[in-house]
């Protein structure tokens, strides 16, 4: 097999140029829709679809100003709703998944392997297969049109993916630490709070970040369970700018879409190093 080191210098240089050109072309293809959306948010309705150039001639903020107050209630309310649900979901996932993962990774109890297998099996179950049973359950509980269906399951350790992630991480912590703590008189609860929990920082931060991003960007569940205008979230509220009769406000839609990306973009920007660290230490791939 011919390797790059065995080729003449000119051919190696040529291959590197081709590789760089292919990567640049791929990057432009992926980035163009984002540039088009950002540029379109500063354009008039007529210019958005008539120009392929994503860059606007001027930075006109009228779409942002009009879009923020175009709905009743305004987007201030929608952001509060989205952030409230996302923060509660993060708290629920961190507390419940950590305790459950500790039980699977460190404690011995009857039926542990069976329960762990069921938990793993639930990862492969399509979310849409559970939609109708869950809706019927929440409807009879009187939780529809409240935030409870979106928040309460997080406190019951229903996100098997994060449990599995934490189990894998906790298993890498030496058991000698547990044994040393037991010799010093610590019980299971104190071992969890004094030994395990402080050492699970990377996987906890990974869980917090992914839970926030996935909950904040979730459209389907929030569309199903929230029908009052005052309880809608940002992803659901964006559809208000698209009218089935053709009277759509695409400029305002693009402007609010750009703003809707800001929380997740800021979270990713601030926690990028932690995300990479968490993925590397938990063996998460893809």
C-alpha cells in the first residue's frame, strides 16, 4: 500500500492541496445555510429569496426589533419559558441519573442485571413509539398544558443514555477508594457524596450541557404538550411567523431564529473544552 511519505515531494504537495480544497469546499457547503440565515435576517422580504449572496448590503436591525414584539406575548416570555424548562430538566437529569448510575455501578441488589438490561433496551426504543402512551398518561394526570410532562420525567431518571454514560464513568473510578472510605466508617451514601460525586465532574458537566441543548432545542414534545400561547417556548413560537395562507414574515423569522441560537451557542462556546473532556473520558463516540 502506497503511503503519503513514499510519494515524491511534488505529488505529496499536490495531494495536500487537493485535501485542503476538498475540506474548504465542504466547510463552505455546511456554513452557507447559516450565513444565508444570518444575512437574510438583515435583508428586506424581497431581497431574501432574490439574492444568492448571503451578505446583506447593510446591517438593518428592523427585522430583529419587529420580530421580538410581533407576537403576543413577546419573545421575552418565550425565552423565559424555554430557559425555565431547560434549567429544571438539567437539574432533574443530574440528580436522578447520578443516583441511578451509582446504584448500577457500585451497589449490589437483586435483579440488578435485569434492570440494567431493561435500561439499555430503552435506549433503542424510538421515542415516537412511546408518544401516545405517555400522552394518555399525562392527560389523565391533568398535566397537559403544563410544564410537568417536560420536567417531571427528568427527575425519575428516564434518560437512559445519560445513566449509561455515568455508569461507564463511575466504573473507571478505582474501587479501592470505596474500600478505604468503608474502613474509615463511611456508608453507601457518604461514599457517594464524598468520593464518587466529586470525581464525576467531567461526566456531570457533559450531562448538563447536552441536556440543556437538547431540551432547549426540542420542538416536538413542547408542541405536543404546550398549547397555550403564554406557555410556548422559543422553538414552538418560531412557527408563528410562517402562515399557511402565504402571509409569512421570513425576515422576522430569520432574525428570531438567529437569536434562538444564541443560548446554545454561548453554552457550547463556554463549555467546549468540558464537552471534549467529558466525551473523551466516558468513551462516547459519534
